[in-house]
């Protein structure tokens, strides 16, 4: 069987699957599941074109990794064939642990387990299935391999993951301010002392990259309507879990039901190997299918939230530079009670938290520029790039969500 298939990607054009191992991983049910998990969760409620999936992104990132490794080799960086293949596998599987709606429900379906940890558990299971052929890829993925630049290509402030999702998300949302020159950035990459660097002539491409990332966060990833929709979904899942654990009959797919019946922790994942298999059976369709059934449930909270989310009657959202006063929360909660819900039910219609945007954090692993004289400096320290210094500042905003139907007095937020 010819496994060097060609995929037609809307962002990069034709992509050739490089070898049998990559093909076999793509064909695995754990990876095929990513076709049913949207990259941007509920963002299509704001940008109708944002229907691309984690599958799209993983394939695109693997393509960019291949281009990057070829570029580094052309500059004399020694990359053995085993390292080349392992780096492709590491980036291919970097998001395999995402659950339904990607980041949105990461801490609603279970407690204290990041998708990176689940990715690593799936990595281990696949490594066993493939007879240990993923061991080097796992070392690169976890940063334990001695050649640091290979891990930086998978996870850093300038990795191929970010290069793909910025370019891809910009394309599918139509937010062209987020467009980056991924190909040029790749051409400007090099390795110095086994660490990734950018050649000096690529410095303005990096400035554009950091600026685009900041814009994409405010305009797409943290768009207030998306945040409101995600808040509704989180409330909805919390209510469904609460009712299920109280013994109520809540229809759900078999896999979702397991995670609704229990508050599953990291230790339970470790103690019960079957849980990981059950998790890999879940995707966005489990949630949507269940929500369609819940809209006719006799619980007023569950049915109202389900109906409103399905019909896009989203929460109103207010943003502030300061935390919302408790008196504001109390007044809004009373308005919800006045609509016929009791005190315990009303809390599902109020969501508050914070969002933050940090386009570049030098402390998290800097983007290093290799100057023509051989000096290595942090991109934020480049004398003629004051914008990056400004964008290094973390901007935090607080939000408050509540039903659109509430007639909230205009003076309540003053």
C-alpha cells in the first residue's frame, strides 16, 4: 500500500505525508478523532468560517515542521533521520489530548488534568502499540532530549504550533490582521549552541508575528462573544453533571456519561486505564448531541441554557479593568430569581472570571536573535523594536456574563 498520500490543504496547498509511520499515526482512531474537534471551539458563533479542526492544525504544523527541518539541514545543522522523523511525530501528536471544544471544557469534564498530560498518556499508549518507535518523539515532546532546539520547535514562544495556528486561524476567521509570514520566519531560523535562533534579517518578521498574535487574541481567541458562549457551555456542563450526580436522568452519550457521573481526577486516570480509552471516544458531537436532548429536559436551568446556546441567544458580557463589585453580582442574581429561578439555580446564569493577553513573555523562554556579529540577544531588547517591549506587558480584564433577557438598569455598572 502506498502510504505517501497527498492532502490538499487550503492554507498551504498540497501536503505529502512523508513516511509510513506518520501515515499510520494519522490513520489511528486517536488521531482521526481530531477531525471532530473544532480548533476554535465556539468561535464560529462569531466568525462563521471558523469550522476548521484540530486535525487540520496538526497536519499543517507537521508540514511546517518538515519545512523547518529541511531549512535547518540546508544551513548545515546536523539532524539525523531518526531525529527528523521523531520531530514530525512529536508535533503531529502535540494536540492529541484535547477534549471536546478544545480548551473550553478542559477543566469542566475532569479536575486538574491539562490536555498536555492527556497527550502524553496517549503518546505512551501509541508508543506501546507501535513497538517503541515513538520513544524518541516522546523525549522531544517532553523536552528531555538533549538537543533543545527540537523541543523548541514543538513548544516555545516561536514554535511551528504557533506558526500554523496563527496563519490557519487568521485564514478561516477572515481576520487578516493576524496573518504572519510563516514561510519567511522558517527561512530565517537557525541553531546556535543547540538552541533555536532567528537570523537578524528576520527580526521584523518576528515583530509582525508578535503583533499578529496579540491582535488574534483580542479579536478571535478572547473575543467577548466567544467568551460569553464558552461561559454558557461551561455552566451547562456543570448543571448536567450536578443533576447526574444527584441521581437525575440526564441523557448523554455513553462516553460523556462516565465523565458526568464522576469528578474524575488525575489519580483516577492513573488508577483506571480504561478512562483514557473512554476519553478518546469523546469529541464535539457528544456535547452537541446531548445538548439537543437537554433542551427538552424538565430541569429549567438545563433546558433554558441548552435552548439558548443552540439558538445563539448568548449571555451578555461586560468587561472591566477591575473586579466587579459583589453588590453588582447580588443585584443581577436577584433579577434572575425574579424570573422564576431559585437562588441555587440562579448561579448557573452568572459567570465571572478574567482573561489576559500576553503576546510575548521573555521569562517563558525568549525568542533569540542572532546578530550579524554573532551576538545573541532577546528580541525584546532590540533597540529599534519598542513595540515588542510594549506587547510584553500582560493585559488583564475581568468579565461578567448574564442572560441577555435580563433588564439590567444602566446605572448598575457605574
